[in-house]
C-alpha cells in the first residue's frame, strides 16, 4: 500500500504537466504605506481556540469583496496588530498608495470577480466521497520540498514556511476576532523530524518527532479583528515570526490567479488533520468556486488542517517557468446560500494583490521588496 502511495505522490510531484502556452498577464501589486505603530493594552489571552471553523455566506456576502473597492474601506481592514512575546501589542494603520480613479478602475489591484458554477446540493461534509488524503511518511517525503514547508502550530493548527523566519497560518488559530487565544501567550511552531532521526528503523506505527521553536512576533490584519459577530473568512490569515531562522526550504508567495490560470486547475495543501494525530496529511483537488477573497473547493480536510498553505503551480515571469507557490491559506468550512440553494465547501483565503502587499511587508519590513512581476 505504501509503495502505491509513494508512486502516486511521485507522479503528482514530478511528472511534467501539460499546460496552456498562453501565460497569465503580469500582476501589479499596490503599495501599502504603514504609519508609526500605536501602543495598545496588553492582551488578556481569554479566547479559546476553535479548530472547527465554520461560517455562513449568502449572495451579498459572496460578492462583498467586489463592492469594497474604496481605498478607505480597505485601508482600515489592512491595518494590523502586532503581538509581541511579552504580551504587548501595537496597531499599525496603513495607506494604499495611488489615486482613487486609478485604484477603483484598475483590475490588477482587485481579485477576479466571483463566479458561481451550478452544483447539486450537498450535506455538510469535510470529507467528500472517498477520502482522498495521503499520510506523508518516510525521510524521502517528510524532509522533501514541498512537504517540508508544512509546520505545526502549538494551538493545534498548521502553518507554512514562507521565509527563513516566517510562518503563514490562519488568524483563527491565534485570535477569535475579539481576543488572542490562550495558547498564543507562548506560541510555538513545530518542525517535523523523521522518526529514525536517531538511527532507529522507520515503521508505519512510528510518528514523526517535532522540534518546537518559540514565536517572537505575531501579526493579524484588522479585517479579522472586528469582534466575533463580524468575523468572516476573508481576512483569516496571520504571520508568525520565529525567534531564530530555520534552515529548511520555504515556499514563495504569489497573488492567487484565476483558477483557469493554475496549471492543471488544481490546488494542493498539507496539514495536520486532527483525525490523523501526529501525521502530515497531503491532498489535492480542483477549484470549485471563486469569490474575490475566497477559494471554494472539496479537498478532503479535517480540523487541524486550518492554516495550511494552499499552493498551486503558477507561472513565474522572472524564471519563465511554472513554480509551486502559496496562493491561499486553508481556513475551514462554509455554507454558501446562492439562488435559494445551500452548498457546502472547504474554503481557503485567497492572496489578493493587497493581501500580498501586506504579508510581503510583514516578511521584509519594507516596501521595495514587495513587487511581483
């Protein structure tokens, strides 16, 4: 059985893909201008981690991102909080650079318009049909890219390495929209180590070991911190800065293209699903629906996979080839009410041009390194 899974994973990872010769146009990334941070009161860390994150969305909610083109609205949501290891906090407000007419009329500063495909009704599921997930086991896969970029979050979620010192994850893994969760007080990131790291023989019953590293700084967008009644998945992402750099390969970020511009029209992610304790679990599937801020799909997933880096093969203009890049963050489950029909999906937050600019600033600390060809 393991040999069949290994062959399948090798096929998916390394077999050349047949892709369209027409590549998507370059994406213009807007510029965020941060202001001087304002000190806030210390966090109470009173919230409880909710791994099984579920929301509801109707037609108005589904198309909401298209109507929020005003710079003032987006600047407010793209402001961000920084939580430090000692419990202190700051708020940083931002401006979106560019004149109003250029900003509102430029399709490159805004994500693709929401698209709804006809689907039959589904009952609430997180596993759709036969379970399409694969446990990643053995040195050849656990320490190989891209699986090696997946890390555990001490609050019970997953994250993805996006630099030598930064981890991208879901905001609800550290904050419930009103306050930081208890586990965020001493937040840690866990790096998987093969079970034979000390020379012992690998068996299917052995779980990977974990090396934990403390987080020194956490950043959450103000679009998420609106209070529980206002929480939506659109801004369900956070960036964790480690105390010291790691030596593993990391996955680069990209503005999420239209699904038609993804090689194979597929997304992939690896996470630590709660029903497979201690195991890294990989899955892939096609994109089913898209809104301005979310990617709807039926990739099999369970709580614990929240915060996984959702990646696809996107065209890299500078390298002139298709590259795996993080285009979203797995959030959870959503009921979508469209035209009187209830549908359910597993959902990822898509990295829009503005979110790319924000996360890139968090990583690099300056605006000059945050342009994307």
